[in-house]
C-alpha cells in the first residue's frame, strides 16, 4: 500500500517549459513533507514543508503544501537541462526518525 | 568528513556470496540511516542508528541482512547469501539528530547480484 503517491511517474519537457510535479500522501501523524532531487545516486534536499499554504521558493523552484487535501506540488519554471533528475517526495511522521518516500517523478528536459 | 561517504560505489557479486557495504557519516552526526532503492521504486527504509544503537531493525527485509555501527561513526551493512532480488542501490544518510529531517545522503552503493 503506497502512502506517498507521485505523479506523473515520468515527464519530458523542452527547455523553458514550466512543470508541476504532484505528491499526495496518507499519514496519521504528519509532521513534514520533504522534496529531494536525485540526479545520479545521492538525493539532495530541496524543501521541507510543515505548514499549509506557505510557499517555499528557491530560484526557479517552488513548493507548497495543502494539509487538508494531503498533497504538495513542486513547480519548476523556465526549465533547464540541468533540472533533469528524479524528484522524490517524502513525509516524516511525528515522533518518527524515518522518511517514507514515493517512487519519484523522472523529469527529462530536452534542449 | 565533509559529506557522507559510501564504499564501494559499485559491487558485482555472485549469488550466494556475502557482501559488506560501508558508510562513513558526516562527523558529529549522531543519527545514521540505511535505505534501499530498487529499480523503479522509491527509497525503502532499512535501519536507523542513534549512536551505536539500532532502535528499529524492522525494515531489514530478512535475517540475511544485518548492520552495525561502531564508535558512533562508521556503519557496515552486511548481506549474507546474496540473492538476485537484493540487487539495488543502497543509500546511507546521516543527520545531526534523529527525527526524520536534516538528512544528508551518500552517493550509494549499486549492488548487482549475478
């Protein structure tokens, strides 16, 4: 049973396009939702979201959380080939030390 | 060290052999985690260390898997009598405290069982 569902599973866009990646989750004691970028092997941290409706932004990337509807989106504007990666969504439960991950969205940005 | 270091980066082994995967966390990080990423799957939690203790080993997929951590630093994940379904990327992460955030991941070990 998946507790974190990401969509789409893969996406191909052209440079300059804007993309929206989706993450829905099911957890009883939610604490935070985290996005990671995985280019080769090591996932690198992008955002941690704990509150609904507050957008986190870093350059061309932004993310927002809806705790009522149990989902988050990751937006990337003006995509570049360097954005090609697998984007992983995960949540952390209250009192937990582990992260539960979705299967990821594989983004391919072509020139 | 400056980052989380894992070795080897790639390992090919024959079915039935034992393998050891090593993780050297960031200096001072008390929490250490092992995850497994099979092809097309998300990261699957294996085990968590706080210091040298592993409060939760329930993520280990079978009794062929074991892990230890010594000196509150280096950790070794051992897989005995490897099977083809053990083929995956094994990722280690560390954090200053436990709690499921503030992870820094290593580059992983890609294990292929032939």
